[in-house]
C-alpha cells in the first residue's frame, strides 16, 4: 500500500494510524527533536504502553505494509527516546527499530516519502552503535539529500567509528567513559 501524498497512515492498525497522525500532524517538525516535556508527556500517555508488549512480536509482523512499518519504527526508535528519556529504556527497543528500518529500506518504503517523513525510516541506523549500520546511515542520508540530516549522520558515525559506541549514552547505560569520550561529550557530541 503506497503512502498517501500527505504521509498520513492508511493502515488497519489503529495504533499505527494514531501514531503517524500524532507524529506528523499533531506535532510540528520543531517538536520532533530535543527535550520538550509536553511532547514527552503526550507520547508517554498515548504510546508508551505499546512499546513493551509490541516489542515481543516479530519484526515481520510490522513489515506487512509501509504505514505500519513506519509507525513501528517511530514506536521503537523515537517514542522511547521521548517517553523514557534519561533511562536505559530509551534505547531498549533499538534492535527491533533497526530490523524494521532495514526491512522497510529493502522494500523501498522510504522512497517517495517527503524528506521529513523518510528520515524517520532511516534514523534507527543513525542511532545504532554498529559500524555497518552507520555506513548504511551515511549512504542513505546522502541519498535523501538533506544537508542537515547528513551532517548529523556524519557526526553520529564519527562517534561510533572512533569509540565503537555513543559516549553520551554511557552514564545512562552504566558504562564507564574514557577521558577521550568525556572530551567528546564536552565538545557537544550529545543527541
């Protein structure tokens, strides 16, 4: 099923349609990134309860149509970063988000979407601490053609290529930071 021109979901799964509508129509693009207690509360109230139960389902269940896949990617990549900010749970669903991202890309479901929408299909790769995902992220964001997103993809990749992980996650995940990682954090490599 092709995404409609406005990117609104045409899916039989109410949670997926609701999440896509909330993300792309209730929220403004300026609210997609950064700390916003109101956005965090909205997403926590509406969608946090879905992350745990749905994360036990196989990724293939969400790769049945483009809109369900896009909603599931948001649910497992963006929603936890808002709902569980400053907690290990913020990153707990990254593996399924990456699997969904790879599946959606393999099916070409990121193509033809507005750039502002397509970026969210690709973001689990940028958020990954795996070098292969970072290489794929750089390639896909270059293809997307948005200089701002590509700049962020390059910054993320630099950290993973240099440290094998994102140093700014260390404290939340209970990992020790090296002096070089602490300098990278102090230099603003936090997202």
